[in-house]
């Protein structure tokens, strides 16, 4: 029985079957030259836009509450985001060089079919985080509506208590969720315009918010003048925890950075723009967050670290026309910030990953909408309400992706020395160099599991289990431990049991010369190979 043509992801896969249909479609193929539109300034705009969001705004507050002085917390942010930028460049370089996404990159290290688990793991996290970030975006919409119509803040609730939220907040969430569907429609190479607009509008709003609170507080708040409260080893581990919280915030983005860098005009376009913009943009946002939170202590008698709660307090305590106008524009900018974060970190990531799980019928656009639907049906308001630390649980779980990063980086940079055979990444032949054993690279999975085991006790502690102080302290190094353990073990295993298709030296004549092509604009597979090897 022939299926309707609209069910297929694109025209290229309609006639494919077996392993061939399982490995490629238009969104999974290497990006051809005409779609490589992301230049250096697009990556600057992307990360500058991504740096200003509610999570980044608040991340430094956890360090101050934990006992660090504000300047210590800010220095932790600089160190943490600098390390994050290094990891981002390491993973992003692969996509920019071969113009392939994370699901395809993972095939070289985990195997054609072994890659499905890390891909599924990443897509699962993206769907949950999509719902959580959309809920925060809905809170921005509520503030916008309240600034336009003050009575909206007291809108009567028509939802049952079992639903977990009220009518006012649910309407704001649905409005944001619905408008986000528009952004999902556009192809990845074109949404760079969204990040360019966001990189201009949102920083202006953040600076206005910064100046506004300073004027109302008539200077800096008391937090700026408070010394740290920790001494000895507790002080040192608080530093490590602060640095690691910045890196954990980037774990998912490190994994899926090739999803964007594959659209780069040339490999060099992704290095310095990301290496400089990430620590500068995110650290400045943290600085604004700490100053605004400290100033709110003077205005309202207590520090309010969540910028959305602070804007709500302004509306409740000082509902003048000027306040309402200020809250409207700042909330609108934060809504745009949340939209950009959700598209960048979740929608496109889930789109690429889910496409790799079922490429014959899914593409990035369809998968993005699946992510949005899952983000809705999980009822994120219930997840957040069930525990005040739910987002920290998600962040802790995301650090398990460090094992995936460790294997991927070790495989590309140290084992293969930058060499990938692109055609073989799309070939389902059992004799293919990335087929390994039944399509799975056992070396990668041994290393991956080892990286998880290093952190599993500390992760249990994050979830409430009773663990030793030593195990708790070790977990402050969770990303590094997982990354180093998996990377080293994978390298050793590949020395003991070598994998095929490794470069003898770095192909500098290819990587450093942007004018030379190293990938095919279209994937061509020999007809004989299709008939003999690819069909199930």
C-alpha cells in the first residue's frame, strides 16, 4: 500500500526504503553552499541574543545566596562561561567544517544506530525544557497584559484546582506558545534574523531596566557592599559550584552546537565570535542581574532576583502610567528573549534530533512542532509547582550529556584527527566504516557509561538522597569529571581496539583553506551499493 506523498519528509526520501530511508533526508544531509548564510556577525548576534534571558539573569544570585561576595560570583561567571565557550567552539567546529548536524556527528563516534540513544536523550530534554521556557515566556505575556489592562492581574480563575494553575497565567502561556509556532515554521538558516533583532532590542531593554532600578534605589543596593560569608574549604567549593553552574547551563547547547554551525559560511566564522561573545554577553547579563537584585532590596526591603517578579512588584506598588509603559516594553523584550532561547536551545535541537530518529517522515519543521506539542501536554506549570528546585534537577540531569560530549570530542579531535568520511555517515552498508558492530560502537558506550558512573552518586544527592560530603563535593566538578572520564577512556579503548577511517595527521590544507570543499553538496550513493547493501 502506497502512503500519501505528504506523509514523507521531502521528495528525496519518498522512494527510499530500509536503512537508506533511516539515515538521510534533506534536513539531515550536509548543508549545501547556498544555505550557508551564517557569517561571523550572525554568531555574535546569536549568542548576544541568547545571553539575556531569565535563567542567565538569575544564575549569579544562587552564588550570592550560597555565600559568595558579589564580585566573587561575577568572577565565577566569567570563568564558567569562558570554559563553556571553549567547549562550544570544540563541538561547533565539527559542524562548521563538514556542515553536518549533531545527530550525524554522533554517528561517527557512537555508530549509525548507536547514535540514536544520545540523540533521543537530547531530544527528550529539549521537549521538557521547551515547555518550561514557554511557561516563563507566558509570564512575560501576563506582565504585558497587566501593563495594558491593570484589571487583568485580578482576573477571576475559572480553572479547577486540580489543573495546577489559574486562568490568568494559563492564557499568557497559551498566547506565548501559539505565537512561538510562527517562529518554528522558518528554516534554520533564516531565523538568524530573529537573533539579530533580539540582539538589539533585548540588551537595550536590559540596560533600561538596570538604570531604572538604580534610579529608584538611589544608588547601589546593600548586596554590593556585603562580604562573602564562607571560609576555608566551603569557600573553595562554593567557587567550584558557581563555575560549574555556568557550564551546566550550557551542557545542552554544547551538544547541539553543530546544528547551527553547519550553516556557517566557513569554519573560521564560528571560533572567535563564539569564544568572545559568550563570556562577555553572559557575564554582563549576570552583572546586571546582581545589581538589579541588590537595588530591589532598597526599593522593596528584600532582594528580588527574578526580573519578572520584580516587574510585577513595580506594577503592584507603583501602578503609574510611566511604570506601566516601562513594564510593557521591558516585558515585551523579555518575551522576545524567551522566544529566542526556546527556538535556539530547544525547538531546533529537538527538530534535528527527532528528524534523525525518523527521517523518512520527519523534518526539522515537523519535529519542532512535535516538540512544542510535547511541551504543552507535559503541563510545565505542574512540573514547576511540584518542586521549587525542578529546574535545578533538569540542569543536573543535563550534565550527564558531558559523557556524550567527551566521546564526541575525543573521537573527532584525538582519534580521527579531524577526518570524517561524509558519504559513509549516510551509508547503511554493513561493511561501512561507521557500522561497527551491528551499527553500534561499543567503545563509545563503555566510555559513555563510565562518564555517567562518575557522577551518578552526586546526581542522586541532587535528587535528595543521603550522600557523603566527599561525593557531594565531587559533584561540583560533574561536567569535567564526566567529560574527562569518557574522553580518556574512549581514547584508550580506541588505542587498544582501533576504529577505522582515522586521519594520520590533521588535514590542515583542508581545514585552514576556506576555499576548498571537503563535503559533497548532495549525497550520492552508488546504485550497486543501494541494491546490494542498503536494502533490508
